[in-house]
């Protein structure tokens, strides 16, 4: 197991949107997860997977006021009629391949065939099954055209016979190549099951047709998803394991791991050994005590802001509802587990 990274210290952990506590997301949303953070048009933006009050999983956006720093917590959802959060690229046909759910968005700008494009890659669910081999996740893509997000006709990347689900994409375009890291899995881990996760890496000339992938992290490491960002002297990668949604015991260690890269971001050979940045197994607040996933990172001088989704320590809905009603608050929506998306700020300690 990698050692703890002594260069960074956790300075602040702030819940932004919670399923079970405060603040709640509102705007027709019961919960949000898997944040993707970027600075666009003079303001910071977060894309999120969201579970809506219509019991659909869709992609939504929140923004900070123009000029606000990324560690401001004044996020507001982009809303439409009735104050509901606007859903990006939602399928209009219930028979669409991803109609059962869209999540883990990754927004990226790049060049394809000499043309500047802006896209959102995401995980789409191809069946009503949430876990196991029948869930059949694949990776889809939205493209910004004339100010609107348009869906490509089908997935850009699918699983294979042995590992039928492909999900949790993270994509960049650099040095004339589109590069994707993603999760290859039999399916999401269900109640009482142990994770069986493998990260893979692939490249593309146009971001649509992807080459045969290579293994990036094996099932023994158990990483679920990752993000890549530029540090002061090269690329960095953050990796997370799939959180312990159902309180299974025993379960692999949870938290965040950090890897250093250089001028190139690519397969495993371009990254230094991992160090553990965040240990959520010891002394973590309840809102992320069962682990974090879906990291996004912003380097800010001697600070590192990580946006991620935490899984609450095991908690029954009845107990959570009673606690909130006792404080005069609305009870949470019934759920087998509770997620909170927040900001973790680390400071350079050396």
C-alpha cells in the first residue's frame, strides 16, 4: 500500500450539497455526485450527475458568480422553467441507449479534424439494473453545437465480454491526442459484494474512435475513478476507490491517492508511484466516512482544491428522517445510502 503523502495537509472539508444533511441541492434534485470543475467564460462551473425528483439520473450544472474564487461556496444551479435544474443533453426517447441514467460528466475542449470542439463525456446506463453484469454501462458524448449540447447517436466506448461495463470517463486532449482513463468493470458493486474494478487507458485521434485500451490499474489496486490536472512542474493524477455504499465489512481502504507525472500524461509508465493523499477510514466526518469518489482538482499556488463525492457512514433512512424531523427539517428521500458532494482544500506543508 502506498504511504501517506506528507507534503499535503487537509485544511478544510466543506459539504456543498447533501442528500441527508445541509445544504440540500433543491431545484428538483434529490442528490448530486461526481463533480467536474472548470473555468469557463469568466466563471467557475461544476457539472454533476444528479438524481432528480422525477427519479432520473441526469447531468446538471452549477456556477459561481463571475469573478468568484474557486473556493467560494456560493454555487448556484443553472435553472429553467419552474426553477428546476437544466438537464444537459437529456435523451428525449425513453428507448435511448442511455435513458436509464447519465452521470460522471467530464467536460473537455480540443481539436478534432482541425476543428475546435467542446464535449462532455459521461457514463450512461443501458439497462434498468443499477449493479451487477446486467447494468451495462457505456461511455457517451455530448458536443456543443450552436450553443446547445447535442448527443452523439450511441456510445463512443463500450465494455467487452469479460468486463461488460465501461464508465467513469476522464478525458483530456493534449499534444494532438485525445486521452481517456476509464473504469472497466463487470458492473457496479452491489450490497455485500467486494469491488472488482480495473482502470484502463486509451487514446484517440478524434475523441470518438478509440484505440484498444491498456490496463492502467489492476483489480488488486481497486481504483474506481480518477482525474488529471496540471501542477507547477508537470501533470498530476488523483485516484479514488469505489466508496463503501452499503457498509460492507471487510472492505478495501478508502480515500484519495496522488501520482506525479511529467510533461506527458499517458499510460501507467508515465506516472510515479502513488502516495495516499486522504485517508477516510480514520476519523473522517460522517458525511465522507465511507469514502470519496469522482474527484476533480484545481491547483491554486500552495493549495489544492479537490471536489469529490463522499458516502455517509452507514445510516438508516428511518433514523435520518427522525433526526431531521426532530429539528423541524424535511426528511431525506428514502435511499439505501446517502451522498454528499463537497470541497476538500489541501495546503502544501513543506
